[in-house]
C-alpha cells in the first residue's frame, strides 16, 4: 500500500 | 514604498484563481527583484512557488524601496480582482510598513479608475529552501492535455502513476471499479511548439501522486500553453506553468511511497 508523505520531508527550512 | 503596475490584470486574476482553493492565506514577498510567494497547503502535501520578476515586460512600473511581506487572504484577493476588467492595468501599492494593500484598476481607455484597499494579515509561515536540482525526467506538454489527463483519470481513482521512459510517458490509474491508462509519445512532427510533447530523460521514473492535487494545480492551465513536469524517483514532482513576460508558477507535490 502506497502512503502519502509530507512535502516538508523533502525541503529544509530556508 | 512598494508599487507594481501590471499591464494585464487577467494574469494576476488567473494566478489567484489557481491558488485560492488549496492555499487560503499567503505571504507575497516583495523585493527589488520582484514578487515571490511560497505556501504549503493545509495538509502539507503540496507547495506552490510563484515568481514574478520585476525586470520582465509584464510590469510597466516596479518600485520596491525595502523588502516587505504582504500577508493576504487569497479568497479576498480573488473577490477584489473580480472587480477589475480583464484588460485593466492593475497597480499594487503598499507602504514600507504596511497594514493595507491597495489595488488600483485603470481601464484601457483611462475612463474608469477604481481603488480598493484590503487589510493585510500576519501570517506565520515557515519558508522552505527549495534546492535547484537536476531531475531524472522533464516532460513538456500542452497544458490543456495535462488538464484533460488529470480530469479523465480522476474519475476512476485517487492516484496516478506517472511512468517516464524513453518512448514517452504513461499515466495510469487503478481504482476499485476500474482502471485507465493514457500513453503519450514524444511528438516530432507537430508544427506548433506549444502542441509538442517532449521528454528529456536521464533516468526512467515511475512514481505515484494524488490526483486531487494535480487536478487542483491544473486550475493554472489558462496561464500557459505548456506545462513542464519534472520528476525524480521518490521526490516531489514539479508542475511548472511559465507565465509569459512575468516568470512562473510552480507546484510541488510529495509522492505516494510504498511503506
């Protein structure tokens, strides 16, 4: 089963 | 003082219409180089990034004496922009420490000038650093084609699998009641550049995404004849709509990953 992940996992705070 | 005079209010209308359903409140960050807006949707799955460059031809005048952030409710901004005619010139104006954003709409024949003020909001949002990376695959296609694919496939399921390979790109949906697949081949013999499908492939990618968000992104279709999809395995897809004479609107969508 595929799970939706959060976008913030991929980008770090600027 | 911040003052930006945009020749086409229709461009700003289209931008806000395409954002307001996913992104309720957003900060417009204004500097001498232009206007940017970055925002995450409430579920933190999608991110938008708008860039309007001050040195592009879409601005007739642009002045920004110091960097300011304009926190705006996009639903309200959409209502205000509906008061503008499509051919109106729109001027955005704010003081250096603003509480208010002013919209001035000038009709083409200069016979009608309207002015609206809206109160600004304090929006606490964390800016994310988006690195410039090389993607494994970049698909360029007509924006209306992408809109049609998302709309068609969303009737059968919640997620689409995008499969980029050297022959082209496949979009597949598998739902409880049925499944669907659309294959797009690279076109070489199309007259108009905006009708072409091109696939720049460094590595094949197969990745699933929520159709709900992709369908929402396609509200930006009227901004651009073409859309660029940039993909790398297990990273967010970038859906980019170039905005002529201004810059671009990009949407980032986190993938669905096998757990």
